């Protein structure tokens, strides 16, 4: 009985430690987040490190991810990955994945704010949003 309790406590501890990781990295230099992952209150980065953001996007609905304001401390690269198709014809309504890569170029503090909007609907609230405050050293 004690053995089972110890194993359960160990598994729970490992699970909690895994959940606590607030800044998942791929290679120790690239922080990766998705729409469902919140950024920590203040993410610490160094010049030369990157932050990647992945989110679903459906261009056929008119919605797209956009930066709220241009960034001063980061270079920004964005791409759209479409799922592999068996046919050469694109499927209407098929979801793609939007990927932003933010490369830290200068020291300072800045906030990345992304919104999922229809660009022509200027007064409509965003369908989704994501933000991350970052200090670069």
C-alpha cells in the first residue's frame, strides 16, 4: 500500500513539474507557444533567442492573425502551413496553421500582441488574442 502511494506521489510530482514549465523551448534558444499556452507574466530572453507562436487560422472565413503594433526589438517572420492534401485542389474552409517567429535583436522590454480578426471589420472585437511581455537582455 505504501509503495503504491509513493509511486502515485512521484507521478503526481513529475506531472506538476512538467506543467510548471512556463517557457517551453525546442533547442534552448527558441521559446514555443500556441494559442492555448499563456506566456508568463514576464518572459526573460537574450539577444539572439527566438519566440515562436503557432495558432490555427482559416483564411476562407476572412479571419487572420495580425500584430497589433509593429515591434521595435524583434524581427518578425510569419508563414502559413497548410495541411498536406491528397489532391492538388485546396479544400474550402480547411484550417491552416499560422506561425510567427520573433527574433530578439536588441535589449529592452516589449509586448507582443496578436489578434485574430477580419481586417476590414475595424470596430469588431477580435475573435481571439494572445500577448506576451518580454524583457530582452
